[in-house]
């Protein structure tokens, strides 16, 4: 009995406000026939409006780029199809970028889903496990022939993203409260990490991005260097690696298995 | 436990004091100024992450304030039972922060894996009583401690209900061994919305089971000429709710009392001012040393 009532109630709460279809739930109620639909609407509004606010808070720059009204419309559609699948709202929105990429009304603005992907990566980094960044000094204690075979373990907060739009500058302008330009087309690789308590975001050059991708994939330093030089012949490998070590991209190192790294 | 944190010598609440809900926009002020207040209460779900600054800040504050974990997502009224992953996360939080109270609601919010982010009403029947008691027993076993169950605010009631809400809460406390969190604003809101006697409701509860009191603001609407109070936690505690609070203290004695404020957050001093007002009511009561919660 209770289970069936909860099924009816849950379905009605996720319906669009204007749509009828509450009859089954209204029959469960004891409101003396007065205002049953309005009373039910209080719950429906609580559920839907609060989840829209959660998404607005998780994707503020995406919302500013889309226009808040448009974002609220998209969010209301998203939450009805994909309500939270966990009872902790800090995890709600994981699938939003992928959903937005397929949302027909936003088809002309593909950078919106890309910005949502960046904002979600930052959200994940914020709540990721705490870990001490790998100490760059570690390299000085290793012999010259050990270094090429080193592999690294990503810090739990580290995320590498590749976009088809240049999102970093619009994102930074949004933090300053400035008008956000439509992102320009063009490949951009962004590394998100959290060496301490604050999330950082840096744009990587093509070679740096190739090196970071290989290292985050667990490949050896020599293989990562090859990958980096293949796309950016002039890359300063030492400075690039040092940047990742001092910046907290990794939390540990290991010796890669000979030949397989 | 996170590295580098020690809860040794963490304060505990020895006498009934007023505390406030810790909300994100006030965290910095608490970290920097450590204003005096009886305890801090947080929504458990906001700290269910692997790591990050939010969890770290609460570890810092835990050294100076007793902490109460108040859950909004376990869905004790769900016929389908509890989500084991969510319960595991709560067990971890309980171990990490050693709260002096752990509480949840007489409500449901999860159905078939979807979390609806509201405290939804239940029909008060024998079946619901069995479901809620089973879920609370599971929660208490997992945590290894007694929890407090909060009375809900509601906007509608069910045809199938056969047990008055206060009596239902008393039965749950008796059968599951849980304590009660008496939200005085919720009693007032539901009493107005459903035409009940708020004082009779409070007198019908088992006083000894009440381990905490909540106070909050509400707003007023009308539906077809009848008042409908909305429990939005977005304003000061209203005068009739203060009156009902003083009545409650007279009936059950002093209890740790929380000022809840969740929307349209005021400056911290306004929130602390509301807590000071509750402290004054508590001080006017005969002090009573609290037993183990």
C-alpha cells in the first residue's frame, strides 16, 4: 500500500506543473475536498524549484552564458528526466553536460555543454579526496637512468579536459563579474586540480596536454615525453614536468614496468 | 578520519543550550571569529564527500563546538527500505565528526533510486509504523547509537491515516527506541494547516524521549480562503512559535534548541540573536543536566 502510494506521489512530483494527471494522488488525500491540487503543488514546487537552484549553483557560468531563463528551462527538463540518483546534492549534475549536449534547444550553442563539463570537473575536484601532492624533490633522489621509467599517480582531484572551444577566458571573466563573451571555436586543454583546499584551473599547451594525458594514463615519463614532443617539438620537457610536480597534478610515483610503460 | 585532525578534548554539550544551523555563507565568519554559541548543526548530506574544504572546515569547527548531524536524505519512511550506500556514508560521518546528536525526519524522499529533495508526507498507518521502525532500527544498528526522529511539517494529510501524528511518533519512539527531535515550528505549521491543537500535540509526546528542539521561520499563504503555512526556514521565528516554544519548555523541560535558517540567510549576528533569545527562554527554565543522548 505504502509503496504504491509513494510511486504515485513520486511520479506526480516530477511532472510539469501545468500538466494534469494528479487524480490518483488526489484520491489518496484527506483534505476535505479543499485545495488538494494546490497543496500537492507546494510539494511539486519544492522539489522542482530546489533542484533547479542546485543546478544553478553547480553551473553558474553555463547559466550566465545561456541566460538564466533559458538555463532554468533546460534544468527543469533535465531534473524531470534525470532526478538525483543519490540523496546528496553535491553529487547532482554529473550527467548534466552530456544531457545538455543532446538538448535540442541548445543545439546552436555547443559551448554550453562544454562549459558545463568544465564546471562539473571543478565540482568534482572540490569534493575529491584529500591527498598530499607529490614532492618535486623526489626526482633529485633518483638516478638518471631511473627517471625515464617513472610513472605517476594522479592526485584524486586532477582532471584533464579537452574542449573544442576556448572556455578558460570566458570562465575567468565570469568570476570577475564581467560580461561573458561567446567562447571562440578552437581546441583548448584545461587541467583542473586541487593541491590544497582551492581548485585551480590552467590552460595547457598542446605538448603539455599530451604529456599530462599520457602521465595521467599511467604511462612512463619517457613515453609521455615522446607523445609531447610529437605534437610540440619545442616543448621544454623538464619545465613542463616540474610544473606538474610543483602544482600538485600527481600524488605519488612508481617505477613503470619495464617495456610496458 | 582525515590526517592531521584530532577530536581529543572536543567540547560536548553538558547543559541545554541554543545553537545554530551552520550554513555555507557563515562558515568563514565562524572560522575567523568563533562566535559563542551552544552548538552547530549541519545537514549530514552536505559533508558526504571524499574530501575538500567543506569537510576540513567542519573538522576545524568541531574542535570548538559540539556538532549535531541532521540528515535530510535517508528517507526513513520509504517502503523500499534504506539505501545502503547512503547509510554507509552516514556511518563514516558519524565516526569522523563524533556528533553529540544524530537526527533524521519522519518523512520520505527517495523512491526507486530517485532522490526528490523534499521531506514528503506519510500516511500514518500500522504499515507505515512497521516500515519506519524497521528503517530506524537499521539506522541505529549501523551507527551504533540512538537517533532522534523529527516531526514533519506538512501541507496535506492522507485518507488512509488512522493514527494521529503525535501518537504515531510516540509509538515509533517506544518500538524503535529512538528519541525525538521536536520541531516546534513544524508543530505550529501543521496545526494551522490541518486545524489541529498544537499544545495538545506537544502534550501527547513522550517528554523524556525528546532530545532536541528546532525553531525556524515560516511564511503564510491562503488556499481558498484558508491559511496554508509554508515551512521555508527563511525568516525569524514567529511570535506564536516563540509562545509555543515557551509552552513546550514548561511541559518537557529544557532541551538543546536549534535555530534553523536555510533560505534568505541573514547576517550571522541576526541568526545568533535568535539563538540568544532561545537561550534566554532556556535560562528561565529550571536547568537540567542532560543524560547521554
